[in-house]
C-alpha cells in the first residue's frame, strides 16, 4: 500500500536515474541532452507531486472550495521549465556548432581529435 | 531613490542586455555595458556603505511581504560580494574593448556584451537575493550566459568546453533545485531567514539531510570543488581572454558565496552540520584540491590552463576556510574571495595581453618574452608573487589568516597542506618566469611591443590593488571579519 501511495516518487527516482545514466553513459552529444531533459523532467514531477493535496481542487476563490492544492510549486516549475527549454536550445545549438567544427558528435571521436591538436 | 538601490542593482544590467541586442554596433554595445557596470559599482559601494553603517537592508520585491514574496536581504557578506563582482566588471570592461575586438568576429561582438550584461545581472542576483528559489533562477541566468561566452572562443575546443560545462552545470543546478524542493516539502518556505528559523525543528528528518546533500553537491559542481572541477580547466583555457578574466574572478566566487549562504544562514541553526562529519569531508577535499590541482598545474603547457588549475587550488583554500567553521576561518575565506578575484583577474589579463600580441599562450612561445613585453611580464611576475603568497601581497594576507585559523583548531595537516600548495605555486610560476626571462627569444622572431594602454592600465590596476590591499589589509579584513561574524550570529 505504501508503495502505491508513493508511486509518483518512485517514478521520480526511476526517471531521475534514467536521465542521469544517459548523461553519463551515452557517447552521442544529442543523446546526452535528451538524458539531461529526462533528468530535469523528473524534478518537475517531483515538485508537482509534493504540491498535490488529497481531494484538493485548483486554487480558485469561490463558494464551496475549501481544500486546494498548493499552487506555488506549479509556478516554480513553470520557471524551471523555461530554464530547461533555454538549456536544451543552447545545448543543441552548441552541438550543431561542434558538428560543424569536428564533423562528428560522438564524444570519443571528438576527444581523439582534440588530443591530436 | 536610495531605497530602490537593491532592485536597481540587478534590474539595470538585466534591462541593458536587450539594449545591446538592439544597438548591434560593437562600440555602442561596449559603451552601454561599461556605463552600466560602473553605475552598478557605484550602487554596490553605496549599499556596502549603508550596510556597514546601519546593518541589514531588507527589500521586499514589489512590496510583497516575506516569506511569501521574494525578499532581498543585504548584509555585510553579500554587500561585499556585490562590490567584488561590480569592481572586477568595471576594470574588465575597458580591458575588454581591444581584447574582444581581437578575439571575437566583429558581427558577434554586440552579442558578447549582451551575454556579459546578463551574466553580470545573474551574478549580482545570486549575491543579493534572500530567496533560495530566486537564487536558482539567477544561477541559471549567469550559467547560461557564461556557456555562450565561453563558446565564443576562437579555438574550436571552446565549443566542447562550453558543451561539457553546460551538461555539468545543468546537473549541478538541477541537484540544487532538488535540494530546495526537499526543504520546501518539510518547511513550506523558500525565504532564507524563514528557513533558518524553521529548519532546526525538523532537522532530524532524513528529507532535510538528503536536501543538504543535494545542495552541497549541486553547488560543489558550480564552484568547481575537487573532484567536481572537471569542467573548469578547458572552459577557462579556451574562452576569450576577457571572459576568462571575468569568470575566473567572479563566477566561482559567487558560487562559493552561495555555498556559504546555504551552510551558515539557511542551515545556521542546525547542529548536524557543525557537529557532523561534513566539515572533515570538506577539509579533505579542499586539501586534495590545493595539492593535487597545484601539482597538475606544473605540467601544463598552456599557461591559461596552468592558471585555471591554480584557480581550482585556490578554491580549495576557500573551502578549507569554510570547513573550519570558525570566525577566523570564514573571514579568511571571505577575504580570499576578494584577494583571489583581483590577483587572478590580473594574471588572466596578462594572458590576454600576450594573446593579443603573439596570438598564443603556449609556454614554449614565451621564450624571451621578458624582454619583448617587459610591462606585461612584470605584471605577471608581480601577480605570481601574490599567488605564491609572498609577504606584502594579498595572497599572503589570505594565507596568513587561513593558517592562523588552522592553528586555532590544531589542524596541523591543513597548515602543511597550505605550505605544500604554496611551494608548488612557486614551481609553476617559476616555470613561466624561467622560459620568459632566462631563455633568449627565438631567432628571427619579430620585435614584439606591448599591448595597447587600454589593456595595460586595467592589468596594472588589478596588480597594483593586489599590493595595495596586501600592504594595508585593514579595510578588507574589517569587512571580512564583520561578515564572518554576521554569518555566525543567530538569525534575525
């Protein structure tokens, strides 16, 4: 029962580790960015999960609404999503430039070419 | 008007960045960036004066009361940080004009100034804010702009350096927000002072401990704490000179400040930290950085990279001061933030002048440089003395207080590490001096003259400052000790 109650948090941990593993283990620079995205999304899910109040509705000031979910983490995560988008865009732009300069986006090939310089 | 200074400190630079984008002309963008930086310095000095006179300044953004709204809290520590960042910016800007023209394609120069202003806004924001999530946002503003600035380097390795820094930096920032999220889960607050008041009551929960772990590793990545420093050497070595000067002198310093803030203000009331094993871990990592990075610096053939490794060692000194958890140790760290900023800024500026004239900073090209560029090389040697910690330099002042703090604690090994690291610094500075002064210039090499005055004057201002504040350190030390004491004072 406890496992099901914490299901969202388990998903967070699995996503986080998946993303982190991709960033570390993959050789392809675009895949690393994908991993970074998965890693960041896990944090978004984490924030949104902790804001949820059982039986709560949206935080609207209206008759009959007494329990509502905490809206603050949602706002924080909107900011974090914007930051994530900017990071992804910049990362991919750098990958394009790296491809122009080195002719490859495989990390080990780039490193081999750098060592020749 | 004076009441709005805290907001203006960040907003001016933030608004000036898009102005550069509209102007497009390199000289106009440079003028805007310079004027804004100088105004920011004036604001920072006035804020520091007010803090020293009347104590903490609280500024609720948009009049939303804390802890719900975002509040700027300025005490001696961050007022001093604001001055360090804007001071370095103000000296770098005149230097940047010629250096950037030589190193960045003309049609990209205005973009550089735009990114510089965003970076300045981000760094000032980190230093001024009293809200842990707001700090994350500014951290990302400054990081994203620094990735772009590094990638502007001429060498194609600048691109991969920027990419690797982006990946590591993003992991660090994400770790930081995981930590913030966990603190928010247990306390329901994001305001630093409010967190400091609530955390002691819930300090036994595992969530808070895990949060502290995430925050430590996240900020450790940002400040290049050994062994999380791998992004730094290439990023500093291949970035344009002006960028290296600015980032080396301010970027990691502000991250060290954030680290201090989290540990001493937010977790100030929590005993787990002061009694736990964390200080020992930090001290060991710091000592490894001081000795390991200095040893690696000796074997570098690129002098910018050599200085980058020396920066990692110097960050070790700062972390060592933090790990002592005493007023003297922390004051040593804070004064070293300032001292290292001016001396490393000066040394990287010397590299900028050499790159400007001979187009490379490979050590084997330095032969005879003592005769070919005497003013620049003299500045390098003078700055090198400071890095080693020769008396009358700022490097000596920082090391003196760190050694004193270590003796107070009876940490003999830390004293030995400081001495060993200084001896290693003698070796790597000597290697450069030996090549530049005691080897004849290669036959047939053109007579090299000095870089333009607009680069030499800022260089000598920083080198001169590293002697001025080394001979009369009372001003900086007074502020550093006052700052360290406020960090140990019970929260408001």
